[in-house]
C-alpha cells in the first residue's frame, strides 16, 4: 500500500493566501518536501511554515544552480534532470513506505513550477494537485489593476524571449504578463515601447509580501529581483 | 468615516479552495454582495456560503440578461452599464454608513470578473482585492495536466474569437486556455485542428466541483456548459 503524493500550491507569498485545502492537506503530511536555493531558506517552505506539522519529516532539495541557464546549456540541463530524478526517488521511498508526502510549490504547481518535473516522475502514485493563487494574480490584486475582461486575449510571456518576439506578442494581445524580468528589463522596455504599451505597463515586485512595490515600468531604476513581473492590463473599454 | 470594500476571489468551485484571507475577510463583512443569474442561486455565494457570517446583510444582484451578447449590441451594453452603476450605488450606501462590504467573485476578481465593473466605480473607497484560484488553475489541477514550464508562452483565449484568430493565436503559443466554449465548440475544434493542437487538447467541465469531467476534446459529445474550458498544455520537452 503506497501513500499519497500532494503537490501543494502555497500561493504568491502572503501565508494568508494559502487555500483551506492546502492547509488541510499539509496537516495530513508525514513528510513535507520543498525546493530551496543554496544558502537560502526555501521560499515555499517559509510561506507555509505555520501549517507544516511539527511531527512531519522535512526533505529539503537544493537546486544545483543558483541562476537559470539557457536550455541549450547541456551541462545545466543534465544536472537539473539528475536533480529532479533524485528528488523523485527520495519522495518515492517515503511513498513506498506508506507515507503522505506534500511537495510545496510557490504559486500554482502546474504554472511554471519546479514541482512539475517531480510530478511527471511520480504520477503512477495516487496524486492530488492543489491549485494555488499565482504570482501574477497576487501582483494585479496588489496593484489594484483589473487585468482582463470580456473577449480580451491575455498572454503570459517570459522576459527571456527575443525583443522582436516580445514586441509581436504584445502587439497581438489585449493584456500581458511578463515574467522573468531581472536582467531582461531593458529589452522588455524596448519591446513595450515598440508595441505602444509602455504607458500602461506596471511593474510589481514582492507582490503580497511586506517588501512589495508597485511602479510604472518607466520609473524602475533598481535591478529587478526574482520576484518581480510586469503587468500590461487589458479591458481598454473600461468605464 | 467610510467603510472598506473587499473584492473577494472565492476560487473555481470547491469551497476548500477559498484562501485563508478570503475566509477572514468574509468574517469581517457587515454586508456580503454577490451576482446571480435570474432564477439561479448565485454561484459565488454558494461556494462561500459556509463562511458568510449569519449576521451579515446580503445584497443579491441579478444580471439583466441570462446569456452574454456581443459587445456591439447597444441595448445589452447599456443595460449592463446601468446594472453595474446600480450595484455600485447600493454598495456605496453601505460603505458611506461605515459598513464593511465584501463582493464575492468566482475565481479571481481581476481575471475576467464582473466585480471589475463595480471596483472601477468604487475605487475611491478603501479597497482590498483578495486574489483567488482561477478556474483554469482548478481545471489543470483536476486534469493532472502540467501546463507551462520554462520559456513557454501561454495564451488565454476567448472561444468567441473568429476561427482564423483562434488558429493564429494557438499557432503562436506554446500553451493555451480557451474559455467561453459553449456554442463555440465546433469552431474551436476546427481552429485546434488547423493549429495542429487537437491531439493534446483537453476539455474540462465543472472543475473542482462534484460534477467535474475531463475528456479529450475529440470525445466531447454533449453541449459544453458555462463552466467548461479547453486546455492545450505546453512543456513539450517534458521528460
């Protein structure tokens, strides 16, 4: 009799944005697993800390790299594959012993989440995926910025796209969210200008956390941290 | 001293997918407001019912139409404008009296939500927007379908778009969510075929609710209800 595997979305940062289901399932876990950057407290584990049963075992998985590399970097992708395989194996040991393992996921597990790599390797076990509030939803709520209405097309774009692709995607959408800003900010700005969307673009960092900031993209002077994104609202016929 | 206005995302359907913050804020409301279709129990109010304080007043706002009309229909849009203005006015009366009013929103308030129309008219009051789990996140969790990873572009598309536009958007994205299926299903199917995405497309109805169903789009034989959408997953390099 193998145990159950929960992929638990813990939301964008504010611990109050956990769902009731996330809290209940966390309470049922015999092991709680999470990812962390080397030298950092895991972000997902910090968000959920108040709801992790003191009796639960913890599995901390430290990413082999501290920054994202391009997918063409074979050394990087093979290190990550090895990392996710090892993660899945360690969780499987607990599941095979009948344990209930919860893997914590920032935001929503299936929306650009690391947990997907582990889920794919463990999907033969009884799995429950608990959806979460995404970082982008936390950001537009924080910015008090209504995003999409009626027949709007929304595009979620990685800021790593080439400038031409970004500008074309922005021109072909009513609303957009641009993730992975960081070093890509100057290029994203040029794409926003070309698509004529600079004036409405809003930059949000650390949404729903105490350090949160909302700025017009034009006014961003500091380097963009990992927890930042850009919102281009739709609903251009608003009253 | 005016009161506070909460736009409260109640998630996709399962009452356990309310956030802790939604539950806490609901508990502080002196009035709970919600939209409903004529002759129907309001869906958002049913989701949140266990958390509405018995002492709170309730404001039910019945949509003037039971189906959505095209934006070109002037009689329809002017009836809706009048409806949202009246809704905002009735909530403002409570806010002016110092009350705390929570407006319930299915999914997330700022993601294709009716509450946006009311929020825009009341934003001069102290407002808090509580993000929620979207219907699409509920659907991909239910379908156990990882959606986006790495540098994927995700497009959220209304099924009301013309077939050519749908096909072009699908071809230009790694992942897509198609909303407003209903009568648009035959057209959406043709667009999926043209974009070569029919084989992976998954249809989900009543996600996170007891009546939920997950099917390959090809196998849908019944008319699509309002609570249905189509998921085209990205992450095509998955292990």
